[in-house]
């Protein structure tokens, strides 16, 4: 069983498909996406982000989606919504979400359970 986070990112008219990131990579991917959405070469940066973080193996029936990260760069909104997260992952993500706030983003956090 693999736990995943789903990303949905909208930046400057460029809107990739929703991508799946293995939950252990969530903190690093969240830190990386800040640079992606501010890049002048958005398609190249987004391609690298997808290559670095998107899950590439086959999705299995036992896999779970724990939540979503929705980013709309034009509206400067980040929605971080999860049914559950390990405390170590959540703490790292919270620090990065503060970086989004410092850049003027509205950050919505909804985590039902931190374990």
C-alpha cells in the first residue's frame, strides 16, 4: 500500500493534470513548488517538478490518497487538505506553508488527524 498526496497546480494559464506524489516526498515537493510557480520558464520548471516528484509506478487498489494540495498562483491561494498526516511530515509542511504566506499567499490548512 502506498499513501499519496495529489497536487493540482494552476500557474499563469498553465494547468497540468493532477499528479500523485508519494506522501514521504510531500515536504520536499511542497518546498520545491514555491520555486516552480515563480519561475519565468513555467513549463520547463513544471516539467522538472513532475519528473522529480510525480509517482511513476502503477497505482494499486490498496493505495490511498490522503489529501490534496491545490495551488492557484494567479489568485495566490494554497489549499492544503488531508484526512491524516504523520506529525513529522505535517511539521515540515507547515514551515513551507509559512513561506507561502510570506510571499503573499492565502493558505488554507485542513488536516483532520495528525498521527
